C-alpha cells in the first residue's frame, strides 16, 4: 500500500541505521558498501538518458541498475534513491518470464504527487548528506545558502551535485516561518 504522505521521520531513522551499520562517520558515504549491506548488487548499464536507474527484486536477490552514462554524483544519488525504494516500498509486480518487482527512476521523478518518489529522494538525501555529518563540517548558525562556493565545496566533499546539496541545505537549515 502506497503511503499517503511522505514519512520523513521514518526515512531519516532508516538512513541513520544504515549509516551506523556501515560505520560511516565521515563524508563521502560509501553508497556501494551500504547497497551490499542492504542486500543489493549494483550494475552500471547503458540505459537511455532519461532513465537514471532501476531496482529489480526477485527470488535470486536485489539488483540496482544505474545509467553508466550519467555523472558519478548522479549515479551515487540514483543508487541511494533505489535503496530507498528497496527499503521503504513494495514495488510494482511485473511478469517477464518470472515474477519480480521493479522501481524505475526516470527524469522528473521528484514531481508530486508520487509520494514513493518523494520518499526515495528524501532517503537518498538523508543517506548521502546526513544532517549529523553536515553539521559537523561547519557551523550552520550563519550559513549563507546563497554562497555558491561554499555549497560547491560541500557538494565536492560529499560527492553529490551542487543542486542536491543546495536542496538538502535549504530543507535542513531554512529559517523558521513567521506567524
């Protein structure tokens, strides 16, 4: 059954559990090690450009296919995103010789109202850019979200895109709402 709204607290807890299990205490997070711990094998595949990744689950195990033509930072995010599907969602049964479940990651997948895609993106952000590691890197009391050079530096350290880092920081450290 699909969730009705994103379960952010559950997502953050699950990502932190995996990081502890992997003994991941500094960036960048070893997403391939975490995939192995979660029971998934990662394959680089020659997908069409609009397909970032795929998660396949069957009786032989779990496989994550990632578009090998994409930039390494995007591949890392895709692996983490597919792990989110693996750990949070049932998937869609498809019949091709044998029954297995699949989750596709395509361009534009973060657009609402697909709660599972929003959750998988949130899981990837929590896994690759955990709040505890971000706050240990720099004091965020006076962090300037418009400082492109600082965001680029953090993105490099965490091996994520500047877009992913900008979004993550804006979600974590936005000023409180008035009223």
